[in-house]
C-alpha cells in the first residue's frame, strides 16, 4: 500500500501531470504514426515492387537534406524560446514572425536548388515527376507549427493533426495505388496530407492563441540566423551521414537495394521515433527542471536497451510480414539496431544536457566532426560493401556523435 501511495503521489504534482499528458499525446501519435505506415508498407512493396518504392525513397532522401534547412533549428530554438516566454503575447508574436520569415526564406532557396539538381542530373530528370511531387512534403513540414505546440507543452494538438494526416494517407494508399505505375501517387498523397495539416496548424495559432504576423526588419532576421546557426549546424550535419547512406546507396547500387534497406531501417526507426517522443516530452521540462536529468538518463538507457532486445528477438516475424527474403537481412538489422544506442547517448548528453545548458557550440563542434567523418566514410563503405556499408556508416556515425558527448559529460563531471 505504501508503494502504491508513493507512485500515486508522484503523478499528483503539476509537472508530472503535464509530462504524463504530453507523453500520452505524443506516444499515441507515434504509435498510430508507426502502425499505419507498417500496415501499408507490405501492400506498397507488393504492388509497387522494391525498385519503384526505392525511387520514392531516393526522392525523399534528397528532400530530407532541405527539410533540415527549412527547419533551421526551430524545433530546438523556437521550442526553447516559446517554453520560456509562453506567458508573454508580445514575445510570442515576435518568435512566430521570426520563424515564418526565416522558414519562408530558406524554403525558396531550397526549392531553387532542388530544381537545378533534378534538371541537371539525368537519372533524376527521368523521374522528375516524383521529385517535384516530393517537394510538397517540404512545404508541409515548413508550415506545420509543431515547435509552438511543443513549447507550450500542448502536444495533444500535434497528436490530433498528425493522426489525421496518417489516417488520410493510409486510406488513400489502398484506394488509389492499384498497380506498379501508380508509384507517383505515393509522394502526392504524403505531400497533400502534410500541407493540409500545416494549414490547419497555422489557423489554430491565429484563432486559438491570437498570434499575429509582423514583417520584421532584415537586421533582425539576420540576427536570428546568426544566433541560431550553431543549433542549425547541429541539426543539419547529421543528415550528411544519416541521409547520405540512403541517398548514395540508391545512386551507387540502384533503387532496388534502397527499397530493401529502407524497409529494414523502418523497423529501427520505430524505436528511434519512440525514443524521440520521450526526448521531446522531457525537453521543455528539463529546461525548467535541470535537476531531473539523472532520472531522465536512466529512463532512456533502460528503455532503449529493451527496444533493441525486442527488435532482434522478433526479426523473423518482421521479415515475414514485410516480405523481405534477403538472406543477410538480419545482419543489416543488427548493425542498424546497434546504432540506436549511439543515438540515445547523443540525445541524452548532447540535446538534453549540453544544449539545455546553452552550450550550443560544444555540441555543434561534436556534430560537425562526427558528421563529416560519417559523410566521408559513406563513399568507400557503400562502394565496397553496398547495403552493409550503408548500415555500418549510419551506426558508426551515431556512435561517434553519442559517444563523444558522453565522454565530454564524464570529463565535465
């Protein structure tokens, strides 16, 4: 009975209730967000085939570079600012206007560069329809104000909007994708759903929170870009190893192997996404309660270890479900599973310890070093080892990033 009362008392404080509500909101979002694509994935792989699915993945991997550019650190910096100034309407209007103008600027630059890349590289130009439709996802991501809802710790709005997108996308996949040549519909549906959610999210900010947009002077925009640059670098550079593994695999070995690699990687991404939920829930809280870091650290280490164990034990069921018959698929899965622990170390000590303590440049230098090494290693690893090289590159880069942050933490302590 004493143990029950102790547990009950833990969830009666205001902070605990907010954390629990946000965790339930985001975890339910991610569970739905992971279950629905896993429902459609076997159908998509069977109808489109690994090769056509690989073309869609390759286009998305190109766009992913620019998604980091248009986000420009705001999932961290804007969330952090909103969490601090959420009781000041004047400050919130300033943050909102800053985010929209900077995102709009980088969105235009990104679309210009993507257009040139697609039209100048013949293999991309042959599939230009897929690449053009995939850019709709970039616009949707730029519009969606998840940074604001996370900052005010109202994750239920993110949950509602994202579940709506996933349901829309899942239903439409079964309705509209009927044959191999329908692979162009896949990015169109993804983009349309994201744009719809982004517009609804913007409407909610104006209607429910009375946010107003003001054109800011170029001097202030320049200051925002300059001050946020270390975090931007910290968010962008991981795409050099994370995304390049998929991107180069498609260019060097062909889209068939990209399809297999992405299908296996999606299983690992389920765990990464769940761990990201816990991180996003705790980030605003740890900004206010830095003394809770040790409990957060233990929670993440235990949770990540359990997830890796579950993936490896259940690999045969997963491969059967996704119709993956590649004989060495387990070894690819094993390497990618090991990368989860490196990701967690970076999340714990980089994002939720050093960045919260405003040591942005320290984390930035670590991210640049690990990402450049991972980017350079991607070429020989994928050239010589193919799909294994892509998995090894991702795992080694994540461990470099997370391990170095852990060593910095130990040195500081």
